[in-house]
C-alpha cells in the first residue's frame, strides 16, 4: 500500500476501531493491512486522496460549517476504506458528488460575493482619493494664485 494511503487510514482512525487494543500482534496488523490493500484499488485510493486534500482547504461558508463538511468527508472516506462496508458504491459516489457539488456552488457564491465586496470597497477608496486629489489641486491653485498676487 502506498505510504500516503497508510497515513490517511491512520488519520481516520480506521485501524483503531478494529484493533483489540495496544496488544494487537504484528501478524494480525499485517493481515489487516493486506486485506485493506486488496479492498483499496487505485480508484478508491485516488478518491481518498482527493477527499483528504480537499477537506484541508475548505472555506467557512454560512450553509456549510467546516467541521460538518469534514465530518461528512471523513464518513464517506471510512466507507470507501472499509472492505466490509455494506454501502452501495453508486450511492456512496452519489453522496460524495452531491456533497461536493453543493459545497462548490456555495463556495463559488461566497468567493464571488467576497470579490464583489472587495471591488466595491476598493473603488470607494479610489473615488475618495480622486475627490481628495481634486480638493488638493484646487487648494494648490488658490495658494499659487495668492503667491502671484
């Protein structure tokens, strides 16, 4: 099994659920790793990598708190990892796709609104600088004309 997949499995505490405690033998852990390696094909491992990477870079969005989205991603990841999972792969992928799409739509809306807000603040600042600049130019002309007279 690839090293990053092993780290992900450890991160999700997948092995800790099935171990009898700290006294688990190396042979049983090797058997579990082999069983898990057989269950995780490249497609599932790629999905796990995608989910893990994406869940590390989430925005706090009004309808999608980061904690809840990460919990949903972790739940789906555990079902992808678990070789004894009774979850239908099509339903699991549908749930993943639905979660991802709803989050992405809200994320896009949030980013777009934030950029629009930033642009409006920036243009207000530029307009204020323009007004101040015109005021200073008028004051400079008045001062310059008073020196000439």
